[in-house]
């Protein structure tokens, strides 16, 4: 048994197709198929159920592929530890962000990361939180910016900042007359929310429960920008994270942004990585850069010239 064959097995588990697994492994399909059969012969068990249309792993095949994934991740971290020891601020870093944070945080931090670590190749992955957590566990990401809490004892979370929410209200709505809000002002209101899988949806539902508000029925947005456009079209109101209403995001004359007073609803953003990560010291340096945002970016009060009360 060797690491190459374990990588072939993991690729087959991921793609469930010999051709695609071979392509992802940069080998020919016959080569991958032959090595999988040799691995089965060596272990004395069937790892794969073969059919003309698809490939399924047997129960023991699934168990072995998961153990193989762990082994390969540990091997990669050993190599990473050796490389980082020689040059901790170079190489490739795969960083995950969720969709309601990435587009609004990155313009403010990527230039600073590039200036501080000019030899670092930063690869950004945007996915919903459950996908990012899976990729972290599998070793396909080095770290991810996620909203707390994270319930995984194998992950370390370094708090970056707390981001308040503001209420986005269509022009002419009764609340546009208010300079600021209490949560109780949302009682009996219906809010536009994102679809399942977005952590912002869970935060908004918590706010609805505290405020006595509800979700507007018959509609769930796929993105924050869709929510913004629905508010502008006078369909309803919604909660937006503060970073999502700051430049370079353009303001809208059809939307009024209203901040909350004391105990404003917010989300806590952290940089998360595996506790076993070889590059943890470097990730702490990265966290310091991500944490050091200008105070104005997290201030829910509207920018000068932006519609708001």
C-alpha cells in the first residue's frame, strides 16, 4: 500500500466515476482502475461496486477512504510544516469565506494581505458554511472565515470582529421616519430572508424570534444582492450586515438603512482552522490583519451621503 493508491481511492470516493477520478489524479483511467484493483487484492476486500453507469464504494470502501483521507491530510500537514519552517510566509493558502461575507470583506483586506505577504499565493473559496466546514475537515482548506458559534472540537476559532446588522427599508415605509430602532420595533413585521444553508438566515431568524417578527412567506433569496433588490422594489424589508452596506457597495435611493440602538443584533466573525494545522502561527498573523479593520467599516451608522436615518 502506498500514498498514491490512497489518493486514487479518495479521488474515486469524491467523483464516483473512474474517468473523472483519473482526470482529477492526472493519470489515465486504466492506470487508476488497475491500482484500485491492486489495492483491493492487497487488502483482500472489495472497495468498489462497479457498474456501467456509476461507481459506488462498498461499506468497507467508504470506511477505508475516510481513513485514507485522514492519513493523506496528516501527510500533507507534515510536508506543510517542513515547508513553513523554511519559509512561513510563502506558498499557497486556501481560504474559505461564506457568500454574505466574502464579497464585502475581501476588498478591504486582500490588498493588505498582499502587501504584508507578497510571496503568498492566496486562493479564495466561496461556499456556504456547511461546505466550508466539510472542506476544512477534509484538509481542502487551510482556514475559513466563519460566523460563530462553531461546534467542532477539532477546530480552533480566532475571533476577528463583531459585525452589527442594519435594517434595510424600502422608500415610503413607516419605519423610514425613525433615526434608530429597538428590536421591539420589528414586532409583527415580515422580513425577507435568505434560503436554507446561509448562516445569515439563522441569525435573522434569531432576530425575528427576539423581536416578535416573522419571515415573509413565499420568498427566499439566493443571495444578499437579491435581498437588496427586493427591498428596493418595495417587496419588503430585511437585515443586512454592516460590511454589505459600506463602500465600495453603491447606495440605493430606494433603500433607507436604519441602525439599531443598544444591544444591536450582530454576528461574530472568526478565522477558523484545524487545531492540528502546521501553519497555525502563520494563521494567527493572518487573523491579526483580518481583525484590524477601520472602525468606520463596522459602524452601522450610514456613510455621509448614503440614504439612512
